C-alpha cells in the first residue's frame, strides 16, 4: 500500500511539471484564437464571455503600455497563457507597425537615459523590427512579473499567442524570454507559441535561428490565411538569384508555388530600388523615433541595420481563404458615385464588395479554424460572420 501511495504521489508530482506537448494541437489553436477575439468582443459588445473558453480563467489584464499595447494572462490547471492585443485604431499603435527599420537582435535601448539591454537571438547578423522590439522591451517588466506569479502557482507551461500585431509580439517576446540572462526566470519554464495573421518581425538570420531553436522541435506555429496581406508585411522579396529562374517556373507549372503576378512585380521593384528603399526606410524611421520620444520620453535606439527584407517565422499552417457572403444591394438606395464603383453580377444584381482587411479579421480566423478542424462546432455555429465585419 505504501508503495502504491508513493507511486501515485510520484505520478501526481510529475504531472504537475509535465511539459507542453510538442506539435500542432488543434484544441490549443481553437482555445487561443478564441482568446485573441476577447479584445474584439470587448470593444464591440462590452464583454468577451461569449467567445473566451469556459475552462480558462482570466487572471490578469495589463494596463495600456508603450505604443497602445496590452496583454492578458489566462490559466487552466497547470497551464498559463499570455495573449497579446493586436493593432488598435490609435495612431500610436500604427506608429509601432510602421517603425519597421531593423535593429541588431542584441543590443541596448536607452529609455530616458536608462539602459535596457535586450537579446532576441544569438546570431550577430540577426536583426529585428524596431517597433516590435521596442514594444517587447517596454512590456517586459510586466510580463516577467506575471510569469513569476504563474511560477509561484506551480505553472511553468506557458502558451504565448496573439493576432496581427499581437502575433508579431508573441513571436518576438518568445525570442526575448528564451534569451534572458540565466537566472532571470525559472529554468522550468517551457514556452509554446501560436501566432495568428502575424506580420514578420526579423531578417533571414533571425528567422533561421528562430526556426532551429523553436520550430524544429514543433513548439512555434504561425496560422495564416493566404489571402490576408498582413503576414506579408513589412516587406519580403527574393534577395538573390533570378526572379524568373527555371526552377521557379517549374514550381509554378507543377503547382508547388502559386503564381502571383503582383508578388513577382513587387519583387522586381524591390530588387531594382533596394538601396534607395533601405535609405528611405531608415531615414523616415528616425523621424518616427523622434515622434515616439516626444510621446514617451527620451528613446534612443541602436543604429539601424541596412536591411529591409523580412522573413516569416514559425511552422506555418495555412487556412482556406475566408468566404465573403453575397449581400444584395438595392440600386435605388445607392448614389451615382457608389454605383460607378460597382459592377452588376451575372444575374444583373448588385452585391456589396468585400471590405478591406476582411481576410484579416480575428473572428474570421476563428470561424476558419472551426471549419478546418472542428466540423461539428462549425456546423453548430450560429454567427459565421460578425455583422461589424461586413
């Protein structure tokens, strides 16, 4: 009997510190995209009770920090979740996105003359998005405090997530946490990242190291709708070799890569004006840095890297393009200007055009994930499009 009790205690103890499972888990994805919609539901309806999973408890919501950033903390048994808010309609939030000059992945940011060392990668050639790096540094004291509080509850398994800008912050914060000086946080902490619709946050060297350290062990994922333009931002292009190479032509012919004329055209333009664009981005971002300093006190960033070619991180999982419902319009209610922008369909009727960024909306990501992985839940879902997104 004593041996049985000891065995049960041992199992209980090991379960308390069991690590997150490697690999893509649709249940985790469903829960996390639900949490990402918390911010949308609170803004639209004043409550997120209808979307947040019932088996999770929201234990913390940060104040607005830095460039209109926020994050939430959830717990479920011995699992913690950090959920970053995406872009808002505040100009400071978009300044963060536009602050796309790259800085070294390791260095020091001066805030009001106080040094804030940071490290997002070990590779000395790695570089990261200045806006997202600055946001991660500004958020870091509050995040570290929340992780320590989770650890005090015996929680060391932590999922990190976010949609859009929040997804970029999830990825770059993951890199920040993994590169903290030894002893800053418990070595028992295990992180797993799911980013949704996330823009890119670093150059090829950063992406390569990120892949080796967090993707090869299947502990980081990016979930992307291929019709969503945001994950292709800020800029990405084929830096070397022929744009119209024989291998690339073969990949188009045999369906290994989709032929996107606009993408190829953009690559040609970027390759042609690469030097000028690098100079423009860096000079314009110095002005952004001055704007940030005016709003938040003195900010002195490291020297910018002459690189504007970003690469996506995370094991990428693609969703289907989001279907836009047919919404018939009454021509009698439209002005001549509105009619001039529309073409009648084959049946002679006028239908509403899909609004911009419809393919980026977090609720549409939620619905697409249900459709792909949870067919019964999708079938039973009564609201497949938020009216505000139409």
